[in-house]
């Protein structure tokens, strides 16, 4: 999923900028919320599923367990390096385990073929695992991240017809088990639109700001409009071709199989195998002083952790880098806006002698204001893209009418039999009941803004939508941090100690 995220900020972060938000409204949506509706947020550290079948007990003298690590979209066989290293060799406060592990990979044609690829990669480890002391392959298990969790589940489904099962448990970290809304947004062009808007807003401020420092007001005024037109065209073109050029993973066929509502994903979620033990690790990203359901800087904290897997073992907790830069840029844009607007006011009082300078400073004030405004709104836009915010119809559009009895004065209200505004108007014009009259007006649909906890890429409810799974919560953890942070350490420790499900208890060396 990492590459999918990066494509969104290409062109948006033209120079060194990133952003934050404090606004609840989104200009792309014409409806204002009546209220913000929070979807319940799950913070219980551990939720087990008592309906799972009890697995066979491990040998009394201990055993060597086999673990397959599976990467997500845009990842590779080394994506789980740090967790694998800690599992095999140990780390501070994290004892090594009696295991043999495999860092696996798969193709990207579809979930089904990727599941077959993974099955073959796992089967290839049969002999090496047995040589290392694995005696029961049904005691092996998978640890997967993001898309890799869905691929692992698809491999489990393929075992219905492939009789060479090599694992009996699946653990998912941040997997979009209920679908990835970011892919729906990709299909609807929202990612490209956000990139284009960021390119125009931030690019205009930077280009005209530099131009204004190096040319006369007269030359600035006659060249700036042409520069902006060229920039807007370049931004639209760049955003349109972005997914097809720099980040091909965004359009790999496999990603079409798990957007919200995808048939393949629905079929996968309908597949039940109670003999496989399942755990869904679900993370929520927010800062200590923020609301987990609606953090102010979700996008920037998530992007700040894009290099978490290269940090030392379990030390990828830092998610403030881009947040701090964003705050600096927001302040800088506001400072430049105030400066140029004040200069505009000053020169506008000088009559014809200040016209050129006033015009220049007004244009610069405008582009800095638009850049500042974009930075304040972009995080809300990102939340809409990943599904952490969603406009939900609260009431459908309808023809609302009042029927009046002109004789005794009684009246009542209701919905008139009209499907369009024109039919609603016709209902009034054609109403012909003796002694009665009718007043109708077309009422547009009303919407509420629904907010959901997420890891910055996948909503918490989607991460937890793994049928038959036990759950463990990862606090203040974003999608990138899940494979290598202090919360990863705690989650794996709980897993290996058997605190989540006994099946996953893995002996220390």
C-alpha cells in the first residue's frame, strides 16, 4: 500500500511542503453536515473469539514453529526484515523464538493468482522447514501486512482444492479485510484531483513568489497570468498520467479485487474455515492530544512514517517530521499573505502611481492565501479518500408538501408523489381537490459527515472485518509503522506468548 500512498502526494508536495487541517468542511461537497457522526472506535487491547475451534496442543518439550512473512502492495520479500530479525535473533526486551521463517512474495495479476503464487512459495519451504525441525506443518502460520493479508486468506481458500496445506493460522496487520476505500477514490479520480489541486495551489505560490522577487511590477503583471495558465495545464496533465507512470502499483490488476464492494473480496469474506486460527491486528493513528476518530494531521503523520521499516528494530515510532514541516509551511503562507495584502492596501492608496505595485501584491496575496487554504483542507480531503470521513445521506431528496383544508383550516404534512423537482411543481399546479389546496417544495437530500478511526490508509472497521478472527489493537500506529514500531513489538510479543490465541504461542530459544 506504500506506493499507493506516495502517488497521492506527488505534485502535491512540489517543494518541501506537506500540510495539516483544522477544517471540518470540504469544498468539493456541496452539502453541509447537520452533525458529525462518530462510528464507534474500538480501543480494547484484545478481543478474542471464543467460537474458534481449539487447535491441537503443542508438544510438551517445545517445538520449532514455521512462520511465513507476507508483504503488502508495493512491498517486497524484505518488507518484514526488522520483525523477522527480532523473531529469529531477538531484540532488547524481545526474546528470540524457536522458529524458522520465510520472507515470501507473490505476483500482482489478481487476488486469486497471487494466492496461488503464495501457495507455491510456501510449498517450496516444506523441505527446508522440515530440515530445521518443523514436524507439523499445520502448526505453521502466516504474519502478513495490508494487501498481504488478503493474499494469505486467498491461499487458505485455495487449500479447499489444493491438498498440501502448509499453515494453520493467519495474522493480518492493517489489512483491508472490509475493502480499501482509497481504491474506490482512485477509481473515482479523487486522488488525481487532489494532486492537481495541490500542484496548482502550492505551485502558484512558489512560482509567483519567486517571480515577484526578481522582476519589476510591470513585468510581473504581464507575465504572471501566462505562467499560471501553463502551470494549471501541467498540473492537470501530470495528475492524469501520474498513476500510469511513476506508480504502476496503483493500477495493478490485483488492486481491483479489494476496493470496497469488490466481488472478489465479498466472495473471500464469505469463505469460512474455522480450522484456521485468525488474528487481525488493527491500528489507529493519532497524536496524544488528538481525537482518535478525527485527528488533525492524519495524512502527515502517516507519510512521516514512510521509512519506518528502515529504522532500527521496533524503533519506527517517529511520525512528526512532515507534521512539523507542514506547520512551518502553513505559518509561512499566512505570513506572506498578510505581508502582501498589507502592501496592496498601502499602494492602492497612492492612486495611479501605485496601481502596478498594488496589482502585483494583490495577486501574490491571493496565491499565498489559496496555498494556505489548501494546506488547511488537504488532511480532510485525505480522510475522505481513505474513508476516515464519509458523507452519508441522512434523508433522501423528496417533494415535501402541506395539504390545507380551506374550509376548517386543518393541514397536514407529508411527502408528495413526485420523483423530480418538475413533478413536484406540477403537483401544485395540477392539484384539484374541492376545498383543499397544497403547497410543495423540493427538498434536497441531507447529509451527515461520518468519521471513522483509521491507520491513515485503512479504516479500523475494515482492518477488523476478518471473519472469525480475534483482534488486537495497536495504539497511535499508522499503516507504515505496523511492521516496525514499539506497538509492533508489543503485538508480536502478545502473539508469541499466546496471549491472543493459544495456537500462536511460540517458544523462546
